[in-house]
C-alpha cells in the first residue's frame, strides 16, 4: 500500500501501529541503536537528568494545580491546605519546590559540560542556542512559579523584577502596566502568572524535543572533543547509556529525596512563610539561589537601565559563544591555558551568587563589579583572543586509541 | 566485530558463558525492573492518593436541626455533606400507610420501623437523592406533586416513593437512603 512505512517489527499489532506512525522505529533508532561515543564521562548524564526533572516537575505541578487557588485572598492558604489537608500534599509540594532547585543544579552542570568540552562549537551551534532558550524558559517558569504561594518574598520579588522593565526609556512604564494588568502586582498578575506557569513547561517540552533532534543530527560531543571515526568509536545508546543514565538517575533521585525528606526548606527563604503584605517590604528582598548571580550583576552598577541591560546581556552573551570562540580545539582537556580561565569564570559565577545573597554594600559592591567584569571579559575578550594565541595540546588520534590505549586494528 | 566481543567477554563469572542459562544480566534486568516498578508504584500511590478527599473534607461535618418549627404534615430540606436531606413531620395517616405494607410488594423491601427511630416514628429523615440517576425528588413543599403513595415524586423519570421513602413505581432500584442521625432531644436531631 502506498505511503506506509516499512516496519520490521515482528509483533503484528506493533507492526500495524508502526507502519502508520513509526514512533517505535523512531525510538529504536534514536534511543536504541543510536551510535554514541564510547568515552562519555558522568558529565554526560546531566541532560537526561534534566529531562527526568522536567517530567517530574510537570507531574507534581499538575497535581498541585488541582488544589491551588490563584486568588490573592486564597493562594497562601491553599498552599497550607495542600501541605496539611491534601493526602500526600506535603510530598507533592516539597518535591516540586526542591525540584526547581534540582532542575537548576543539573542545568548549570550541563551548561558547564558544554563550555568545558566545547560542545557549543560547530556544528553544534544551534543545539547550544536551543539550550540557551531552554535556560531562559526555565528561568521565566521558575520566577512565575515562585510568585504563586503569595508569600512576602513571592510578592516583593515579583514587584522588584517586574519593575525592572520600567528602566526602558519611554515605553517602560506601559510595559510594566501591561505585565501587571493593573497598577501593582495584584490579582490579575497572579492569575496570568499561574496560567503562564502551567503553559511554559509544555513549551519547554517542545524546545527540548528540538534540542534533542538537533543533537541527533550532528551526534553527541565527547570528552576528547574529536569526532568519532567510525562504529569502533561508538556504542549503541541502549544498553550502555540507558544503564549508565539509570545509575545517574538513581543517585540524582537520592540527592533530591535528601532535600525533600530531610531539609525541604534549606534552600528557601523564611520570609515566604509570611503572607504577602503590599504595605510592608521585607528587610532584604532576595531571589531564590539560582537567580543570585544575575541579581548581583543587576545591582553591580548604580544605573538602573545599565544594570538591567547587563543582567539580560549576561544571558544573551551565551547565545554568541560559538562565534566568540576562535579555537580550533573543542575540549578543554587539550586547552591547558583556556581551561583555567574557564574555572575562574565558574568561580566568578559563584562569587556573583554570594554577592547576590548580601546587601549591595561594602565589600560586596567591589566584589560584584570585579566578578561582573570578569564574567563579561571571559566571553568578549579572553575567549576570542586565547582561541588564537593558545598552543593546544596535541589531539589524540582516535577515541578508540585514547580509550583502549591501542591503535585501531584494521578490519 | 572482534573488538566488541573481546570487551564484553571479560568480566563474566558464574552462569555467564552459556546463552541457555540465566546470566548476571538477567538478574540485573530483573532487579532494575523491579526497582523501577516500585518507584513508579510509589509515585502513583502519592499522585492518585492526593486526589482522595482531603482532611478538611473528611473532617466529620454534622448538622443539628431544631424540629419544633416543623408542623405536622410538612417537611424541610437541609444540606449535609453536600447532599439534600429531607426532614418530614409525618401525619398519622402517613405513618399508618407506611406501616401497612406487604413487604413482598416492595422492590427494595424494608419495614417502616427500620427506617425511623423508635418512639419518633413521626419523623422521617432521608437523603433526598433519587436512587435512579440522582435528581432531587419533589414532595417537601406543600405545592409539590407527591405521587400515588403520597410520599415523593421524582420529576426526571417518574420514580415514586411512599411516605417511608421506599421506591414503589418508576425506574429507581432502591429506597431513598438514610443518613446517620440521632435524637439529642425530642425536638433536636444531629445528622452525621
């Protein structure tokens, strides 16, 4: 019959489905036999961990939404209702709340892997750009999600961040009014944040699909940064990396469970146990830990508009990294000088996080300015220049030789 | 391929060599599968369990009703746990008619005595939900149709109940249900 896919499945029912919609063949190809470099280290687990986290966040979120009330008079109490009255409500809430932190932990490590091993370099530029889009969507989702419990930090964090847009000359005030749906963060804001918080994770699924599709066109990078030379350099994804990912997922779930069951509020702010009061600002307005570095960049300069631009710029600069890096060598394993600058960049990110936690006074002012300067200098100055100037270490002959110590036997 | 068979052959111990016997991989598959199933089961218990009534819904709700304003031959409807409850002060005639029944005539045989509290037979207290498809039968207001047995009449599909709330005619399979209640005094009841 014309148009049907030629399916090789032995089972007649599966064959009937697969010949009309070849998802089984597709899964076998993309996650079964897919040739994957044989030399992955555990840094390559983190993409899968991010996917698992996304699924769990959506599932817990859907069930939380069955009990949450997006009304300023009811929201805070509805969260307490979930915690106290709903069966396993406490578990759903703590898994979801700590899952947000876990999501950012795995994503930041996943991004670090990309930077260290040059996974953003040609031909993986679009893969990297899609990843940055995913990061931006995650941040929007997390920001709106944090507003929903309608605690003091929910309300005031929302007020501070939405007010940022007033920095834009001329249209700023109208943008903020549009975002708020009113003249301050209030009921219309809460309602739309709930709607969008429910929506964006599904947009995320779409972009993740594109991200994985783009990956499967060019194939995965590997710790050596050299392309696989043939089937001897790869392994079928199943069972090798399904097994390894399962191990990684177990460890990851243990860490997540440690937070949920033993320290569920460790990463949270005590101020959010107080119901939102529009007439009282807390002593310190601080975002969740994963936003702290960007918060520090925002406050590093005294000019409001410049601070906003530098904060958004710090994320947008990631988009052009593939073109900033002039090195012909991908992996930092063979870039002995550049890798130390990258480590310093990671430290500057952590320093920015620490500054973001504190009031912008005293030492934290100078520290955040120096760290912001280095953050930008790393991308805009060091990466382009060092790519040309650095003498890289000699690249290995092949993945197999590097892994087994023996040259490839001729067939 | 020579390379892959060489790399997979090393490391096998007991039971690994013959492909007819159980291998270590089979054990690992079983353990991993069982572990995954337990995880999935645990997740399902929590998620689906969260959909069961929450503690505040389950918290016993009770309604106390003062019977003194209800005149003989009239009735009221009150809400209890989201359901309408009929509280009717029956006339002597209604009580007699309720008792005077051949049980074999009833679709869902129950004596009137089993449907009222001893010493308080003038009071009939029923859950006002038709046992057919859930409409609220008419009969509590003086202007309502009562049906042929003078009890309640369901306008949706014509089920007719007698003065004891028992089904007599129409598609409903069961008598009107009884809520749990008790007399705190002659003029006060607590439902639930």
